[in-house]
C-alpha cells in the first residue's frame, strides 16, 4: 500500500517557511491573520500539507499579460 497517497505529507512551520523562503515569523503572522496557506493542527502544533502549500502557491501566482 502506498501510504503517501493516503496520508498527507505534513510539514512543520519551519519546513514550510524554508520551502516558501519566508521566515517562521511570517508563517506565524499569516496563520494568526488568516492569510497564507491552509494550516492543520495536530494537537496544538500547526502543520502544513505539502499539496496545500503547492496549491496555495499556484493560486497566488501573479499572472502578467504580455
């Protein structure tokens, strides 16, 4: 069985901030302000689903007309 297809790849705020190249403080501010990528809590710990992060990046990409 491929558990990767069944279970999301959850990233810590530090891992997510490294992927997005922002500070962990920026991730925290986005989370508290309701901006930024979707977040899941496991217990009291915020976690970011890798597929949600990638979708959020794509949805927030600025598109320029040539």
